[in-house]
C-alpha cells in the first residue's frame, strides 16, 4: 500500500467516524435547563415518550448537578424506572435495591414501591416458555430462586403495602415454578429406575414448598413410588393423607382407587 493510498484510507475512516458521531449527537434532544425541577420534568417527559437514552441523560444530570435537591433523589429512582422500562432488569434490580438502601425514609421506599420493583426485576429475569424449547420449569432455576428470595423479603417487610397482593401472587408463581422443576427431576429419576432418589425429591417438595399448590400431585406420585418399592404401609399412609387434606382434588379421587387396590 502506498503512502498516498494509506492517507486516503485514514481520511475516509475519519470522515465516517465524524459522520457517526454527528448523527449520534443529532439524535439526542437533550437541552439542559437551569433548575433541578425543570431537568427532572424533561426526563420524565422523555421517559413517558420512551426516549430512554435522553431520559437517562436528564436524570443523571439532575443527580450530578443538583446533588442536594430532592429532585436528585427522585432522579435516582427514575433511573431505575428507566432501566426497568428498557428491560435491563439486572441494572434495574441493582438500582432499586441501592435506592432502598440509601433512602430508607423516602415515601416510595416506605410504601414498598422500590422494593417491589426490585423483586419484579428478578422475576422478569426468569426464563420463559418458548415454542420448540424446553418448558421453563426444565431449565436452570437460579433466576427463579433469586426472585423468590426477594419476593419473600418484600412480603415479610411490607405487610401494609398496596403492592403486597401482587407480590404474594408473584411469590406463589415462583414457588410453583421451583416445585414444578423438582417434580420434573423426580419423574426423571423415576424413569431412570431410581425410585429412592424420586422419593427424596418429592419429600423435599412437600417440606420446602407448602404454599406452591402442588401437594396433591406430589403426594399421589409419592404414594405410587412407595408402591413400586413394595412399601405398602407408606403408600397407604400417603394416599390416606391426600384424601383427607385435599378431598375435592382430582388427585384424591385417584388416591382412593389406590386405597381400594391396597385394601383388596
């Protein structure tokens, strides 16, 4: 390559870079105001319009330029809201939790908003169910366990929050996902001819997830697994307990058939 062609190449790269930088700056509608409130309101307007980069610019400007203003505190919370709206749930979870930590007396901490949003950010990280992919309960449950942990803390800490019922609902959903995963593993062990490992998993579900709403299904499978090991007394006890605790559940109807078989 000649010196002249090299210079021409670098000149072209510079022009492309300059053009890209210009277009980036041109896409921003940020024009900072003189007060914390006016910049905060501009950020809120950009957030409402889903102009998330510009919203973050305004909120960060308020936080850094007016650190002692009440709008600086609000800007911190809105930064978390912006991350959440962008579906950057790792960032939003961290931002909400930091807000709770450093502003414990803020009204939106006291009413549970920030803590609930932090927990919801963990929920949004749970793998979903997609066509042609394994169901969510078959996948790794690290995100689910983190979400359940945060929701449990929220439910216990904010008993008077208006977000409590939604928090409880998400908590139960998380528990059901964890219990469904344990059931999936238990059935896998049973198919592999490992009934003892199946029993350990099922007993673990009964102990750890009493609020998951899967006990009838678990108890029926547990009783059937006891039968496969010729542990008729344990099977009978499990089926009887199922019919007494959940008489209206259709798993109880099946348990009655097994009890009739054991009686015969």
